[in-house]
């Protein structure tokens, strides 16, 4: 059942992707995705920097922090 669900989601995502590339073009999607990745990486770096600080000792890492 897991393989069937994964296959159906894959086919649906492929159809949506083909439609998106036809409508907006590869360059716009590439630049949009790259910008989103830069923002996410900066947020993750800020969160890690805030937790670990300059000494590298995080102490107790709460579960919610690890999940985020």
C-alpha cells in the first residue's frame, strides 16, 4: 500500500510540475526555488547559531527545538 501511495503522489506531482514548467518556465521556477532554499538555510543557520552560541555547547536540546 505504501508503494502504491508513493506512486500516485509521484504521478500527481509530475503532472503538476509539467503544468508549472509550461506555464512559468524553467528559469522562473529555478530562481524561485533557489531563493526559497537560501532563506531556509539562513533561518536554520540562525537557529543553530542561537542554540550553540560561540562555545559549541548546546546543553539540553529540547525536543521541540530538534523537531523545528
